[in-house]
C-alpha cells in the first residue's frame, strides 16, 4: 500500500543447546542468523550441578561412649586397742600379757564406673565389720617384793643400810629373824661367833 510503511517482524528463537537464532519476516527479511549464547545467556541456579561430595553420615554422628558399672570389695585392718589392769599377785614393776590383741577386718564395697575402659568414678556403697578387733590386756604388778641379800640363806636378809637380828640389841633400821646361814660374806656382822649360822 501507498503511504504506509511496511512493518517488519523479527523472530528470536532461543534453543537449549546454547545457540541464539535470529529470524526476520517481511519483505526485507533475510536468512536467519545463529549466534552463540554462551556469554549472552547465563545458566539459572537450578541448572547448576554441584560436584561437592555429600557429607558422611557416620562423621556427623559422635560415637556413643561405653559406660560400665561394677562393684569392688576392699578389706582394711582395724587396729586393736590396749588396756592395762593392776595385778597384786605380780611384783611391782613387772608386766604380763593377759590377752593377746588381734586386729579386726572391715570390708568396704565400692561402686566403680568405667567409661571406655577408663575409671571415671568410685563411690562407697556400704561398709561392714567382718571381724571385730580383740583388745590386748596387760597386767601391771603392784606387789611389793622384798629383795634379799644373796650372801645369806634360810631367811630373807633384806638389802638395807644395816640389818640386825630381831630381838637383839641392834638398832636396825632393818631386822631379820634367824637362824640364817651365811653362804657368802657376812656384810652385816650377824654371825658373831663365826660358826656360819647367824641370829641363832
């Protein structure tokens, strides 16, 4: 038609293979042109394929520790006590063991916790006396014993500053009743006649 410009349409076709096809229609249309769309069309995020490996399921889950509980019994000694008693039948200053002492035994039960084979806790659960201790008894003598001079026999001649025959004229301070045999030295002069027998 006269006086009216001819309209021309341009057709753009996008192929998924990455090529851009340009076409024209109308009187002045030319052959379609094809251009690379590598730089013109960018892939969408949905078309992007990740090459990172998936996380390992076993690496993200920590290993469960192995916890074991058991009871352990331990024995400990209980020391015995010592008690002293007076004994008038024993000479003063002497001692005698009347009852021998014996240690007792105490049993302690513990609850032991082990984690992966390593002891992590120890708790005392209970304790009991398995054997009671026996008290040691020692007797201490209180009896006064006269010490006799070994130079005389037949009667106890005490050891003193001076000894005289009882009932005589001597003034002591100690006395002895005879007869007394002189078996050693007459240190107190008791045998006045020298016959070996004093205070006769």
